[in-house]
C-alpha cells in the first residue's frame, strides 16, 4: 500500500481529477451467493444493536420477524433459527457473539460484534460474519459522511463531495450499558427447546424477498477489508463455535464456485493520505463473480473513502 501526503489544494485537485464518486456504488443487479450468509443481514444487526439498550434487548430484537434481520434456517427444519447473544468480555474488550441454535448439542456462530475502547469516551465497533456462513470472513462497520471542502484561497474547487468517517459508538445505549461499572456479563439462558415465551418462529422468506427487506440497512454500514478491533477479535477467537453440517455445506458451495470462492479478476487500489483533519483512506475494488446458478460475469465496482479523526 502506498502512502501519500497532500496539502489542501493538492488534495482538492486530486479529487477533482477522479471520475469515480466517493461513495459505494454497485453497477449490476445483486445476485445471491448461494451461501447461508445471504439470509442474515450484518448491516441490519448493527442497526438493531445501535437501537438496543442492552445485550438482552438486542437478542430480543434480533429474533423479531418484523425487524427483518434474521432469515436463517441452518438446520433446514422449515423454521427460522433462534439467535442467542453471548458476551465474551475481557477488561474493556467485548466480543458479542450471535449464535444460531440448531439442535440439542449443536450451534453455529453467525457473527460477532467486536467492540473496544479507543479513548476515554471513544469506542469502535465492527461485526464479523462467520466464514462458515459467508465463505470468508465478512467485515461490516458503521460510517458517517462528511462533506469535503476545498480551501477557497488555495484553489477553485470549494466542494469535493462526501467522505466516510469511522464512527465513534461510545454514545450508543448498548455500548454505554456494557461499559457501566455494574454491568453483569450477558450470556443468553436460552437453548434448543427452551425459548422465551414471546418468541414465535416463522417460515424463512424467499431470498429475493428478504434481500429487498434488508436493503435499507446498507445505507449507513459498509463492507471493509481490514480488522480495526484486533484485541477484541483475539478475545473471541478461542470461543468460536461451528457446526460440521454448516461447514460442509459451505465448503461444497464454495468449491463448486471455483478456487477463489466465485470471485474472478478481483482488483483493489488503495490510497492513504494525511492532513489536518486526520488520516484518509480511499479504496476501490472491482470484481467479477460467479452467481448461484453458475453464471460468470456478475461485476461489482465499489469505491470507499474513510477518515479516522485525529484525537
């Protein structure tokens, strides 16, 4: 990865010459990957956590049909699986596991929300989709957009468009609850055959119906290719649980789609620069992908610009 340092007017000129927009874009119709992860919205899970007052409240929201986040039926019994939440805590690190209950002695981690403090009143968060559902680890994080303003006295371009900022989640109610002095580490008490009285399982929705339902969640969360919460991820790793049935199913699908998991001709370009506003990263990825029916040539181009604020 190359690192460049730009002055204000140089950065403005740099962005003015780029024809690609500074926000994620998709130049094709979406296509199901054929993997179980198609039926769980990582973006939606973050949105529900943002609104939750505690891990227990979060678990209840995850298992509500009208929230439209969970559509998993990993044991293929015709009903959506119950997702329990378990917090693996180590000091100021939290790895909040989302785990599907599949049978009396079988469960599968769907994803883990990893949180760590980044200052006195700062915290960062990512959700990691389990590779047994997504074929490879899928990392999603919240973002905010800030308009890029040029220097009026240094060049003609005063407005350069939006830039993505890594979100400080410290003020989210659930985060504050988990970092409160009297917090009791949450581990869901529910298991196979023993569920809360309010839960009513439902039949999974077809993928295209579910995909439309979760589309709004993608407006404020995006997929990234780097772990930002290394310490919390290390806390989670020894506790990961997976089902041999799900692992075998995913391995079969990935193998059928090719040596690269269905990805062909992937190309990524990354540029990083610094100025008085912080550290900026611009990443552009173009891939060709094989869909669930074996069709090759589904292409996707994504451009992302993020900024990490200076402390």
